[in-house]
C-alpha cells in the first residue's frame, strides 16, 4: 500500500516538488536528482515504517537533504578538503517530523523553462518534463520525434539555462510575450495527454482540471492575446463532452456518435465566450481555428442534427495554412473522407510521411477505419493491429478491439464496405 501511495503522490505532486526544489537550489539537475533520490529512499523506508502523515512534504524535505548533500560534495570537490556531513536522520525521525507545506513554484519554473535562452523546440518539452512530470518517451510521442532526439534537446536546454545564468524568477509583464507561445504549447500538450484517455482514468487525467483552471487564469493575466482565449475555449469545449465519451461497456465513443444531450452546456457557454474574444478581425491563429472546430461540434444539439463535416473540413483547410503538421493532416483526412468519400480520405492519409506517423496511434486507427470502408478488410485488420500495438488507453483499446472483431467477421463472410 505504501508504494501505491508513493506512485499517486509522485503523479499528483511530483511537478510541484521538483519546481520547489529547482527554485530552492537554482539548479535543475540537482532538483531532479534529489527528487529521484528521495523517491528511492521512500521505496526503502515506507514499506517498513509506514506511510508518513504528509507524503508529499516528506518527499520534499528528504529531497532537500539530498540536494544539500550534493551541493556540499560539489563544494568539497572544488576545495579538495573533506567536510563532515550531518548525521543521516533515522527512518523514525523522518516519519515523525513535521514536513510543512511545499511552496508552489510551478509558475516560476514554467517561465524559467520558457526563457528565450532555451531553444524554441525545447521550451515546452522541458516544461512538460520538469513541471508536469511527463516521461521523455511520452513527450517524444507528443511531439512526434524520436526519443533520443528529445532527450538530447532536454540535456542541451538544461545546460543552456545553467550557462546563461537564467534567473529563477517570474519576469515582468514586458518579458511575457517572448515566452507565451512555449507556455501555451506546454498547456496544450499537457491537456492532450489527459484528453487522449477517454475514460479519464490514466496517470495524466488530472491535467484536464489543472489546464482548465490555468487557461482561465492565463486569460485574465494576458487579456489581449487571441491564442490564449482560443486555448481556454478549446479546453472547455473538449471537457464539456467528457460525459458522452464512453458507452455502457466502457468503450470510447467517437465524437460524431456522441449524444449532445449528455454534454455540459455550462462549459460550452464558457467556451463560446472565450471563442468570441479570440475571433477577431485579423488573421486567425491555429489555436483559434482549432477552438472553432471544437465549437462547431459543440453547437450540435442532438444526434438527429447532421454532423457538420463540411464546415469542419473548411476550418481544417484554413488550419493547414497555419499549422501544417501530422496531427492536423490526420484530422483533416477524417473530415475529407466524410465529405468526399473514404477513398479520397485514404489517399490523403497515405500521402503523409510514413516516418512521421509510425508511432501516431490516431493515424493507424483512421487508416484501419478507411481501409475497412473501402472493402480492403485484410489491410484494415493489419492497421488495427498496428494501432493496438501502440498501447492505447483502456477505452480506446476496447473500441479498437470491437472494430477489429467486426473486420474479422467481414473477412470470414467475404463482406464489403464497413462503416
């Protein structure tokens, strides 16, 4: 049970602890290493002596000690003189001490990670690693880059922060503009990690509520930036649909098949307010167009209404001009297939660079769906297998397995197109 508590606390408070340690030591490497050492100490201590009253506070204080020891060893090596370390507290002392409240330094660390000294392609990744606690592999998959490449970017980013002497403080408002895009990208990816699990039961599910709150705060802090309003709108539209995302068996329900009567209208109305503030007379940014796509779906009142595929396709056509990446192209192929036919959508999908989509689960799921609609059931079966091999969430796995089973039946019966 103690180790279950450790896993939960690390998931829920790990980012806050690392942020507080980074602010305390003003060194990202020491903060990460000390936190890792504290978790290892907990694995050794908690099962034998019991879970502390304040597990997160315990980890923070234990990590502080580990970090202070690391700094002392570093100074000792520089002076070439031994220095006696303080006595290691006993397990009982650690269990009984009043750990106190952990200072919440996440906002400060976000601005540190998004400093202009850090390469643009590493700012959001570094924030997601340190503040949100995502693994290197998870971040690499989110940005569709190889994991070794992402790991190198993180190392270079932390080195740059150290070499540039980046101050561990929240800068004045005049410096926010240069960091805002990285902050928005961080929140966007963090929310995507929560949203990709339809059941809301994954290890990153809590990000949904946090990003919902943070986008509202950010909209108040930066009241003139359309992309901030757009992200706030998009998150609210997506969260409004959460009650309709699972069927009675716990399988994912695709957006076009969700019952709008189950959607949370209050959140949709909040999203509408933010979208109106984002939708100005000037050129529309990618996030504003993305929010408009979500809004277009959320304005549907019942399943009896026609799905707004033509308008969605128009918005994705505009979005490609702003953000031409794999995620946008795959989503555009969905709408294209509904408007112009499965074969057209499949040609669009298969024209994408295979290197960029090999690890992207929605690509394989959509390809399987379009192949089955085109009657190419054997290929569809292989595509479903490719999607399932990418370890989807439980709800997504159930939906994919159900669709795959339908393809298997079609192979046995010699059937043609399947929806």
